[in-house]
């Protein structure tokens, strides 16, 4: 007989847990409203404000000392001084100087994240250099001499190296509603200490709040005022109501006044007896609520944690591992169905991988069959050209080389070692040297330790053929074909085939790179019948080795061509 017992559900658990949490919250709110007397509350808030103002002063001093140090090192460096003096002394602002100064400002901005930088020179003919927010529109016809900060800063002694102002005194943006502060730095000539320009650093309010550690400070607000009652930062909300404790402090380094506001809704206090009674009740309820919540939370969340961990493994590509859970509620049912789905996905994934491997092998075989007739045609043309001469021994040697290459091609596997591929390539080079009447010589640079790694059969011959045919046909002097197999800096195998022949024009090289890029973006597409050689070979290598394979081509007219293949190291 089946039991008619009511099923154990998460809903029932959540109802009990929510009731416990709400009861605890009600009791705790009642206790908190009566727990602290006015004097204790006042002293705590006063201590808190003192600590916060001290921390803010230390943070601001540290931030702006670092900024001053960074700015001074920047403007006093020899490279920056050279560019600044060229801009200051020149009658016009060259694009090179402007670019160099802008690049220097970009480097400086890495040390001052989220700050906007503006460089102004005392030379009227020199345009300002901005690292501005692109959402702002520069003011047409603007000149910084018209701003209030320039009058104020110019009146200060030359020893005063910076001046703090507000966005209201700067008008280089037309539609800007800036906040925060602007620090103006005097730029002086290292030689005679004369002023040659100014560097303005816009510090937005959010950056200033972050520098002063004001983010996520609940019930604490700060107002910073400069002399003459100029407010540069005010985090106090306009619609905020309630009781606030106010404390003021003066920072002599920055020459501003800090005013802290702490919300205090708890000055009202009850009698000492009520406070102790509430504290005692809060302790009892808190312990009970904690034990109750911990038990139910653990029983509910533990299976979900296991399920989440398994989902992360599935996301990483690990399928088929079941989850074991003894829960008899909705979570248990969910995990059971999840295990079935996981197992099904694992089976489908394995079938898909098997099908993709078979399709890949079939496509590589098709490409191999395309290359073989092309190679045979070119080789027979070479032998026919030699047959027009008087030497039968040479023809015999050519046929011997060709027969060895055919035996090499008839071997079952499509992959061989680099040593085998290099050996058959030497037979082909021998035939081509005979055809070209030894118009070119061959140089080899081979790392013997790499010769046992895997490569696609007949993958070097098309690149060697391309170098000989296009590099040395109608060449008027003796050329050199170089072949190297070395270890690359990233531990890949670097195969380089180069010639010092005719080379390629820029348009031809650009077209070849575009063709390679097209194959790179779509490795599986079928190529047209023309262009079977290096294009198909590039496609074969890409399909076999994947994204670890790379090809680079460099060439210029009358200089030669260099083809570099980068392959992963795969043992046969």
C-alpha cells in the first residue's frame, strides 16, 4: 500500500523559515529602537565622525600627494620637456608634437584613471591638447585666459605649483555639467623655471568619492568647501530628512573644510532597565533564530550547491557525472531529471564528436586527392622539358626521384614525420634544379630534434614549388632557396621557406593574404579548382592543426619572398 503522507516540500520549509526570520526581525527592531541611550549614542557618533574625517583626510592627502608626485615627474621628464619646449617656442603646432604630447598624456592617464586631462601652452598659437570625454562638446573659440582660474592662479607666486578650482571657473566644454574639482598645475621650464603652460586635471565627483573612501558609506555624508564658500563635493541628499550629527574639520594641505553629517535617529532612549531587558530578550531570540535558520538553510541549500557545482562542470565540458541526493522533495526530483538530461547530453556529445572527426578525415582526404593530380602534372612538365636535352641519365634520375615520391604518397597515413616530408621535398628540389639548370642553390637550417614531430603529407612541396616557379623563372642571376626548421619562441615549430628571387608586388601579396584570411575564417569551405597548390595546403594544415597553426608571408619586388609556417608540436 502506498502511504498518503503529505509530501515534504520546499514551500513548507520556506514558510517556517520566513516566519522565524520575521519574528526575529520584529523583536530585534523593537530592541534596537530602545537599546542605546542618548549619551552613548552621541559619543559613538562623535567618535565615528572623528575617525571618518581623519580617514578621509589621510586618504585625500595620500591621493593628491601621489597625484602631485606623478604630475611633477611627468612634466619634469626630459622627453616631455623637449616636446613642451618645441610647442612653446614654435610659431605653429606641428602634428608630430601634438601627437607626441597626446601620447604622453595617454601614458599619464594610466596613473590617473577616470580623470580628464587638458594641456594648455602659454604660446597663443599652440592649440590645447585634451584627453576629454567624447560626449562633451568643446567650446568654439575658447581660450583659457578667459577663465577665472587663470586670473587667480596668475596672481599667485611662481613657487605655487598648483591651484584647486571648480568646474564653474572653466568653460572649455559647451554642454558639460561637470562635478568634482579641477587641479591646475603650473608647467615650468627646467632650465629657467619660467612658466610655459598649464596642465588641468578634471577629477570627477565619483573619482573623488572613491579616492576618499566614501563609496558604500551608509548614513554618512560629506561636504567639502574651498575658501569663499565654494562647494566642490556634497554627498548630502537634498530630500534627506531626519536628525544628523554635524562635525567640521579643516585640512591645511588641501586648504579646504570638511563637514561630516551622520544620521542619528536613535538619540531617543528609554530607561536603563528596559534597555537591559531588551538586550536579554534579543540574545535569547537571536540564538534561537540563528540555530533555527542555520538548520533549515543548510538542509535546503546543500543539494542546490551540489547541483550548481555539477552545472559548472557541465559548462566546462564535463558531462555524464551523476549527482547523488537523498532528498525526497522537489529538489530531489529536479536532480533526478538533471542526471537523466546530463547522461543524454553526454551520449549526444560523444556521437557528435565522432561524426565531426569522420567528416574532418573525409574532407582532408578530398583535399589530398585534389593536390596529387596537380603535383603530377607539374612534375611531368618538368621531365618533358628535360627530355628535350641530350642527357638520358638525367631523365633516369628524374624518374627515380619521381617514383620515390609516388611511393611516399602511396603510404597509407596522411600524416608523416618532418624528417620524411623533408626527404621527399629534396627529391622535388633536385628535379627543379635540373629543370632550371641549377639557376638556384639550396640552403638548409634544420633542428634535428624536431624531425620526429607530425606534419601533413605533401604540405611543404607546394610552398617550395611556389618559391621556385615564381621566384626564379626568367631570373637573370643565381638565386638561393633557403629552408629552415627551427623552434619558435612560443615552442611551436617554425618552418621557413624563402627565396631571393623576383618577389611579389604589394597588390599580389595583399590578395594572397586576403585569400589566406578567407580560408582562416571558413576552414571547411570547398575551394575553386584554380589555386589548388598553396591555398589547399593552407586549408589542409588549418583543418588538421586548428587554431594553433599559423602562416605568415612577407615579400617585396626584387627582394624575394619569405613564407613562415608555425605548427604545434605533435608526435607521430
